[in-house]
């Protein structure tokens, strides 16, 4: 091997030189803008997904809805009176709203021999027409089917029937019968006029058999 070849071989075996003091170029304004745009797009997509998911199921709104003559409040104080174990399911019970000022007159609990079927009778300090319109708007808004209006078996008052699917695999039905009633308290004591009237409202909540 010649001296020239020896020098060449030794040079090729030397480790590469490390370049020090080199700085990566900072991202320019264009790259920053593109990054922000991508982030905004991603967040927008996430919000759109969340919005579409939440809008797929109507949510309960306590207060007064558009076209509703009365103010609504949670019916939890009613459902708790008839609740047994896990029935009615939370996704059914939480979607029931009643006019504010409703008071319980009587309770009919479900038996353990059949599908859940219980009822609560309320006294509502508003006219039957107002109560009927309230429930029509409220049920349709809170995820129940568009209520149908019937004459109850007694032939007195008005009955609304509606249903809603539940996570327990069943449909649940609600029947609301409204009849006019005179106030049980003297109008003078209640601070109302002589023409004041109440609506007796029976709310029946029941589990629907798959075979029906």
C-alpha cells in the first residue's frame, strides 16, 4: 500500500465533524397562521360534533318555552313518590316537567306483578286550557312523541298520550288527564279572585310491553 492510499484510508475512518452553533430557523408568520388555522378547524369540528350530539336529544329546559303559557319546573318531587328500585329509568324521569305551583293530591304506586304503572294526581292553579297547552309544548320539546289528544274514558276533561324510548330497551308511556276543579282553599285566603279555578291533573307513567 502506498503512502497516499494510507492517508486516504485514515481520513475516511475519522468521525464526521460536529457542526456547532447552528440554529434551526424559527417558523415564519405564515407557518404560525397555518398552525392556528388548523387548531381552530379542529376545535370547530369538535364543537360541531358535540352540538350535533346534544341536539339529537332534546334537553329539558326549566322555565318558560316559546308558545308555553306556564312556567315549568322539574317533576322529580313527583317521580320520587312513585319510584321503585330503578324504575322509571333516569332518562324517562328526568324528561318530565310540570307547571310550577303543582301540588300532589294523591299517589297510586305500581304493583310488582306487572310492568311499571303508577300515577300521581296533581292540583295545578291554572286553567285546563293552559295546562293542556303547557304539556303539549313540553312533551314535544323534551323528547317525547308528539302527544295525541283524546277524551278520557270518564268523558270529562282532556287526555294527552305520548311515549319515549328508554335505555332499558322499552318504550315508556305517559298519560295526562286534565279536568277543571274548584279551588279547595277560599279565594280570599289564597289571595285570588272569586273566579279562580284549578286543574286536577292525573299523570300516569307506564312501561310499554314490547308485544303491544
